[in-house]
C-alpha cells in the first residue's frame, strides 16, 4: 500500500512541476510580447453583458508546435 502512495506522490509532483514549467513559459512569452490570444483566427465577442473568447488561431499554433516537438523527441529517442 505504501508503494502506491509513493507512486501517487511522484505523479502529483510531476504534474505540479509541469504546471509550474508551463506557467514560467507563459510568463516568459508575455514578457517577450508574443501575441498569443490575439492571433488571426482568434474570435472575441464583447457584448453588453457577456464576453466570449475562442482562441482558434492560438490553439492551432500551439498544437502544431507541440506536435513537432513531440515528433522530434520520439524521433531522436529511437
């Protein structure tokens, strides 16, 4: 039973480290002035009582970058 708790602890620490790393990347990207969230294809609607934001262009860009990164990692691991 203690090994299951130890494994769960390692998983939670890994997830926490990943979230912290993602936060650091976003802070760094914001300081560089990258237009994430304001790319062509991002839809923003601001009404009187409601605002809706759908980041289609940003999602597509992040997906392509992550796909290329994961492809390169898997290619060089072989």
